[in-house]
């Protein structure tokens, strides 16, 4: 998160004094404010995504729509992206699979995998969900859909980064 020093005096919805910091962050007003502001932004994003879900439901399209909800590595803080700690390598990903398409998930709805999924896998996954053959030379492997093997997805334990 980037903000000027004078913005640090803007009140947050989350009380910085109530914020729980990871043990590797210094317990300073700046870190507490940054974490409180981050939590405020997450609440806004959740509300916006909830609005999209509500619109899909109101339009009768929710059960025809796959929702991919994912985050980022965050800013350059201790143990975030740019560091070789697990906390800097993992990015949250949630996929909502409509009930009438659960056969394309090949796993229980509400379950999770410990296997690695990369952003390069999104294209092949969407093609697989749509029943479209993956073109020759496309990087990535589907993690959902007809062409995805859930056992192989669960065993993925390495990733190759593109720069």
C-alpha cells in the first residue's frame, strides 16, 4: 500500500490499536496504521464482490457463472513478495463453482487443494471449463474442467515463475 505521510492521519474504520501484527513486523504506529488501512480496503473489496454476486443472483446468472477470486502477494513488507518465505509465495485463490457445473470441479464443493496453481493455469482452466481444447504451445495446466486431473493438481509441489 502506498500513501503519503499526511494521509496517515486519515481515520480508519479499523482501530490500529486493535490490529494483530505478525511477530516479524515491528510494532510501530506506521505498521499498525498500514495493517488497519489494509483491513479497511479488504472490507471494501469484499463488499464490491458481494455486490457483483448479488447482481448475478438478481439477474438469474449466478448458477451459470464461475467466480474466480484471487489476491496478490501484497506490498514489499517483510516476508511478502520478493522474499523466499512461504508467506511471500502464496496468493489466496477461491473459485466458486455453480452447483449445476460441479462435475467440472472433480472434487467436493467447498474443498481445498494443497497443490500449486499458477496464474498461467487460468487460461487452460477456462478453456477446459468451456470444453475447448487447449492450443498447442500454451503454457499452464487446467486445475478445473474436463482436462483437469484432481490427483495431479493435489500433487503439484513446484512452480515456474515468469518474469
